[in-house]
């Protein structure tokens, strides 16, 4: 009992959501299911009509009888074809609607998951579940319903009609069908296990391929093509071995169904032939037997093929449901109008699974319209602080306040609507330059777009692009330089017109002259925005109202530019080094 209950729960977990989507289209499903028994009834009528016609003709039937029989057969053929078309079209269409609904729901769910989950997720595996696994589940919702319903209608009715004509011949066919179901019961658990391994293997192949293609420049730069090819070959071999084992089992299933149909026909002809010789049945009735068997064998073969696919669909359904079971980011919280007053007090934060805190006892206050500069070595916690302000991760309660509200009490979407982020490694879509800039603000006026492009000093590169702002960039902006991608991201943030602006080392890949233009553009485009700038270039933060020097996640120095220079600490030393380096780059005349 417990085992049955556990199996039911497992099946409900795998197929409960797709079945709910299928019920949403109950109208066309009901229509399709209605025509399945109609098709079965007409199909079973035709062998009976032909058998009776053979017996009647053997007894000397006339031309009028033959003409009437042919006319009736023609009508039945038309009805059979029409009912088959309607049932197949409606049920397969319903399964396609399930596929669409499942993909839409899955994409919507994935977009609500917390950023921390994507830090661990593998893109190739997620893509495999969204495409191949969904397709396998769709197969169960359509073809299995169609062929299973057809078998359930044809098999009992056909056996009943056969028993009504002759019991020994019917028993001969039932014995062979019993062997078929017994062997299928033994094979299906093994099919499920290897189906799951096959799905996991294709996920690994997709993930490795995605990484290799996305990082093709790194692979070729370090001349590691052969190593990556060998690694991919290893994963492909695992996928091959899993599929070969799966193919062997499915081939055994198919061979079994085909051979069973031949064995059944042999038994019927052998036993039925002796029954005809003995006068127990007529030639027409033996023809009916063979016709019924033909009708029952074909859906059984299709059902066997479908059931061989069922374990793969079950494994796919479980893999899809695993994504749905990931808890989405909470959408609860207040949505007050935010101006950008930031208070951070005693902030200590450790990433999940990490041993040491990324930030230690960080505190500061920033009024709306002010600028905060964050400087420090790599890994000092600058990007972590910006990520916490966007609530990509949840900080301890009471450590970050925005306009007097704890960020944990604010709706994440409302908090993120306060800030526009320009990241050090920006993501660009396979779109035009203008499309990537306008992504943050649909329907932006042309003058606003031009102002944002000029503010990010992107206008100086437009003459070198084939179609200017309408130049299509490659995937992830691969056709642009690092500095150009950063400036596209900066222009996108400027165009958004959000009250806050977060710049995460956005100018790391630009030259000093371009940097000066961008800083000038930022001052013009700020318009009382609250700005937080993380940068290794101290010239970017020199005009900040408050500068924090981070080291190992802790604030080592704080103050404005003049205060820190007068203090003579690490900030002042770094300023001298960068000033001297800039003077050397500008030429000997710039040296003191």
C-alpha cells in the first residue's frame, strides 16, 4: 500500500503540472477523446462487415448485396478517416498547448528565482530541461493519450467480439498478449533508470558546449582546443553509452511487440484453421479474427513504443518539477516612493557556504543626490556591497536602510527600481547598440538617447561602427571592445532616469581621455541622483562626497578626497602612484 502511494505521489510530481495545463484545454481534449471510441467502433465494424460479406458471397450472394456492402464500406472508411483526423488533431494540438504553457510557466518561474540560485545553476542543464525535457513531457500529454485511449477502446471490445465467435481462438491470442505485458513490466523499470541517466548526460553535454562556445576566445588563446575537445568527447561518450543502453532496451521492447503480433497471428491461423476444418467457425469469421487482431496489434505496438518513451518522460517531468520546486524570490514587501537616502550600519555579510565574511562592520550614511566612492583591492567587498543594495542577497536585518526602510521590508522590485546598475562586465543582448541602450527605458525620445550616448562618451565610437547606433552586436556584445561594452552599459544606466546610479568599476577598460569625457558627462547627467561608484581609478571617485577605502571587507579609511590625502594613508599613496603613472603616460612634459 505504501509503495503504491509513493509511486502515485511520484507520478503526480512528474505529471501533475502538465495534466493541470491539459485540463485547461478540456474542450478540445474532450472532443478528441469523444472521437477515439467513434474511430474504434467504426474500425471494429469493418472486419465484421467484410467477414459477413465473405460468408454471404460463399453462399451465392448477388450483385445488389455486393454493391450495398461496398457502399457501406465506403461510408465507414470516410467516417473512420474523419474521426481519426479529428482525434489526432485535437489531442496533439492540446499537447502543444501544454508544451507552450509549461515553457511559459517555467520561464516565468526562472525569472523569479533569486540571483544566488543562478550562481550555482548550470546554463546548459537549465536549457536542456526547458527544451528537450518539456518536449518529452508533451509527448505523454498527446500521443500517449491518443494511442492509450485507442488501445483501451479496441482491445476490450475486440476481445469481447472474438469471445463471442470462438473461445479457443481467442484464448490463443490472449496468451501471447499476456507474455507481451509481462516482459514489458520487467523492462520498464530499467528503461526509467537509463532514461534518467541519458537526460542527465545530455544536460552535461549542453552545459559544456555552452561554456566552450561562450569562452571560445579563451580556449583558442591558451591553445587548449585539444583538451576541450577531449573533455567534450568524454561527456559525449557518457551520453553515447547511456543512449546505447537505452536503445537496446527500447529495441527489445519494439522487437517484442512486433514478434508478439506475428506469434498471435500464427496462433490464430493455426487454431482457427483447425476450427474452420472442424466446422466450428466459418472462413468469414476467421477473417474477422485476423482483422480484429490487426486492429489490436497496431495500437499495442504504438503503445509499446509510447510506454518505452514513458520512463524518459517521467524522468524529464521530475527534472522539470525540480526547477519549479526551487523557492522563488519573495515579492512581498512595501513599495513606497524612494529618494535614495542610504544608511548602512554594522553590516557584516558572509556568502552562503563561505567561511569568511565578505564585509565586516561596514557603516556609512549617504543623503539623496550625494556620491559615494568605493575603492580597494580585488576582493575587498566593493561589488558585494552594491549587490546587497540591490538585494541580490539578503543582508542581516537592520543593517541597510533606504529612506528609513529596512531593505528586507521593501519589495525587491521596488528597491531595484531605485537604482540603475552599470557593471564592470556588462551583459549585452544580440541586438543593435541602440536597442541595448534603450533596454532600460522603452520608448525613450531620440534626444534622451543621444544625451545618454554622449554622456557615456559612446558617440566618439559611432563613426567606427558599420551602422552607428544601428550596428548589431554579436552575442554578449562580442563584436565590441571591453571599453565599448562598458560604455553601452553606462549609457543604458544613464538613460534609465532612476534616482540612484550604481557604477561597478565601469570605467576600468577606457583610456584616460575617454574617462575625463565620461566623468564630465556623469556630472551633467546626474541630475541629483544618488551615485555609488566602485573603482580602482581614484580619479573616478575624487569628487565623491564620501570615499570608503575597503580592505578585506572592512573600512580602513573614510572621508572625502582632501581628507584622505591629508591623512596620508593607503588612499594618498595610491593617489600618488596613479598620478605619477598618468603623468608618465601623458609624456615627459607632464612630469613635475
